[in-house]
C-alpha cells in the first residue's frame, strides 16, 4: 500500500501520538514522520520506543519519545508541555493508547474494568483536555483523532467492557467536536475493524496459530482480508489534514465492510 499524501504534507506540524511504540500507533507515527511532521511518541516500553525512534531517524524523520501512562492525568499535562517545549507547538493529537480485555460482565474483575476505563476512557479524556488547552492557547486550531473501534458500532461476544470504553470514546468525540468547533479544533474518531497487530491475537484459542486466526477473521470481513496499520494511518492523516477541513464529529469505520452488515 502506498500513501496518497505528498512527502511534505505535514512539514512544520507537530503530531503527538499515544501508544506509539507498537501496532497502529507505531505505524501512524512512522507515516506522519515520513510526511514531514515532528512526532512525539508516547508509550510505556522503552526498548520498543527506542526502536521506533531509530527507524524514524534512519528515514530522515524527526521524533522524540516520552515514557508514561496516559491514565495519569498529571503525566498527560506534562506530555503536552514536553511536546510543545521540544517542537514549539501542537497541531495534531492521535489519542491511540488503549488495551483490550475479554470476558462477559460476570467474568470481569474490578481491577480489569478499572484498568480498561483508566487507559481507554480516562487517558483519552486527559490527553484531549491537555491538547485542547494548548491548541486554544495557540489560537489557530488543530485536529484531534480519537481511537474508537468497530466495537463502538456493533456488538461482539465477550467484549462488553472493552466495547463500553469505545462507545464512550465515540460520544466523547461528538461532544468535543461541537464544543470546540468555534476554536477551530476538529475532533474525529477512527473505528478500526480487524487490523494485523499484536492485539489481534488476544482472546483467541491459544491452540490456533497466527495464520489460523487471520484465516478465520477473513471469513467474516466482506473484503476478505484483515487490515494493516497503514490503513488506519492513512485515515488518521486524512482526518488531520486540510483535506478534512469540513469534517468534525465523524466516526470513520475502517473495517473492510464489517459494520455494513
């Protein structure tokens, strides 16, 4: 898959991506850097983060890494401050950090529920709040893209807790879009389906190989294939770009047609 954006499409812009050391976050960080953005990476794994930084640098890109947990509101404030101190401003936030946990409501322990809420919902809220404050202070708008899921749009078995967090992100996105349209801050969400990342293998019968899991997934996706991180990265870049200047409050499904059923 190739990008449809010019190599300098985000030159001079600063993009902050949470959960940027693997999967969709990593792929999106590499994509923005390849198109001229200064990218601040957030994650909790120093080794993985260093590897992403090295790859971006080897391609001539500009990036920095901050280690921390977005469930900590004080850290989120520091992360935005660190980003602006390093690169001078904040233009785009991709609220990507998230975790998944499986089980029916009667199987879900309190600690698991609170951790899902802490990272997926509170973390996204804290990051959005800090980003909005910075973007308003700059006075020239910005773009926030939240990570929702196809699970915010349709129901799956054994995913009530995770789906509840993503449903919350969907409504957070819409409300923020209305509140901050006057500030020139556009807020949208991507709703990925089955994307080929490490998270894809969670919740499956451990006797299945990675290839067998992907084979099963292809059977229920109308396009007959699983997605790649770049599929999401391209959508995030679109929503962050001037090409989406009239788009706010949107929930963009990127799922091979699954939610169209």
